[in-house]
C-alpha cells in the first residue's frame, strides 16, 4: 500500500490551477479524508516560459514523462480536447495509473472504451468535472439515482449561453452586445463557437444520457442548434406569454436502448424550475420513474467550481488506494440508438415578417391546416414600409410536418421573412 499518493497533472490552465490550489489550501482536510498523504510531483504544460507562481521544478513540457513515470499513482488530465488527451489517458490506464479528467469532449467521444479499459485494469476513471463544473451530476446518476429509469433530462449546461440569454432578457441587449460582454468578463472565448452553437452542451448531455441509458450516445446522432438567431424580440414575445427562452440539452428515452438527444433554444414556462436559473449558473432537471422530478443547480464553470469537482474525484480515487480496493470505474457499453427529430411532437413559437395585405393570415392558415398544425395563440404588429409581424404559438405538432409547413409558408408571396422559430416545452 502506498505511503504517499503521487499525482501527475496534465495541463495547468483554469481548471488545473483551481485543482492545485485546492489541494494545497485544503491539504490537511483532504489527507484526513483519504487516510494517506499526497503530493503533486509533476505538472505537464505547453509553455515553460510563463511564471505560474509555484515551484518551477514541478513543470515539464514532456507530457509522456508523466505517463511513463512508474512512481505516479494518479493522473489528472486537464488539457481538454481529444488530441493528445485520448492517447495520454489510454496510456496512463495501460500503465496502471488511476485517471481523473475534466474533459467533456474526450468522455463524450471515447468514454465507453476508456472506462472499460479502466475497469479491466482494476483502476478508477472519474470525470465528474466534465459536466456541470462544481455541480454533482455524474455521481448521482451512477449511484443514488441508478435504480431509476431516467425517462427525461433537461439541462442548462453552458454558462456562457445562459449568461448571454439572461443579459438579453434583463438588459434588453442585442445578441452581439451580450456576447461581447461575456467575452469581456471571461465567460466566453475569443472564438465562442463551441458555446453559442451548442457544441459544448452537446458533449455534456450526451455523457449524462450515456450514463443514464447504460450505453454511449453517439455524437453524430444528436440534433443541435445554437442561439445566434435569437433576438430581444423573441425573448419579449416569450415573456408576454409566460415563457423564458433557454438553450437546453434534452434527453428523452423513447424506447429500449433508444434516446432522442437534442440541443436547441427552448421556450419553457416561467414556472419551470429551470426558468429561474440565470447568469453563468447551470442546472439539470430530470424525471425518474421512482424518484420523480429532481433538479441540481450551481456554478457550472470556472477555476474553483470545476477544480472542486476534480478534487472530489481524487478523494474517491485516494480512498480506494488507501483501502487497497479495486477501481470503482462504472463502465457503459456502446450501441445506444438515437431517434431523429422527425417524430418529435412539441409545440412551436414562430415569428414572421409579412406583407401588410389582405388574406395574409388566410394563406398561412391554409398551409398550416394542410399539415395538421393548429394555432394556440397569435400576436400581430404593424411595422414600417407596409409590413407586419405575426407571431404564433402552435399546439403540439409533429416536427416532420412542421418543417414541411415552414418550408411551404416561406415561399408564399405574402411572406417577407421567416424570422425565427423556437420549440416550446410544456
């Protein structure tokens, strides 16, 4: 049994810095909880010229030296992305090292393979920090909620987009202004594509759905839309009907080993628990067959919350090492089927700019009726230049039929532009 748990860190950015600081600041408490002392012995970085304010001898640009070091017990992979992280994590497991990672893309794409590898070696592979930052989501799904069939999950899983939408709502800021503010505050990258196009949310909801369903959800089977087409106008109309617009990752188990996973802006009732989650906060709401409705919420990103999740995983690993127990990696298989969007049944919000002329409503209604779409509510507004704005809330309709109707409506002579549509939940 090891006398000191030796840690090698891969990456020392925002998350790595937070994890290291927590290890140092809370060393006494963490040691007591594990039952063994620990030591960070190597930190892999790209650039050795930066002053990081800690012992310079810990740093190395040779990441493989950490993986190959036989004295290192635990590797913390905090680089992000798949290349070179996937190869490094695989090698670490092959070399008998436990792994803690905060890498959502890695787990979303290679989680099943890597967790099975860890299990075969009697090792731990933990990834709580990959989803939801400091919010405990992975562990409850793997343990406390594991006896439930998790029928549905809806999550605000990206703090950047939630901050942007909150600012648009509360300060009537245009999307571009809200994005610039998010970038100025460090919530959004210079290239915000992964956030605003829903890619980041896609990785996270796929991991959660994979754990809940016991099989990995293929990324290519996920439907995804971002928030770039939304405007203040859409948020104001939603509010007038008692709704909020959020970028949600949604997972619905629709059959044996079949799940529909989608990421898109969604109008939810203002009374829904997710509607009040604002700013950079994240949340996950789920419905289990026995537990009913459950929601987790908290700070979803940043150095301290994500670092906290990394160290929480390390505590589990350390206890296993201290007690001489086998690895507690819980594997899930490949082979989850994904349902496409065509058969989705939901309501829709639709905003159009139209010519201000007789029978415009009649022409639109004729097309909607042809595809079995009925209108629940409507608002109209006169615009300059002999134009008008018409906004509909529909009753539930089949996605396939709605898209056909939308395509046909867009070709009507009275339609200037189909401005926006948003799916409505509940």
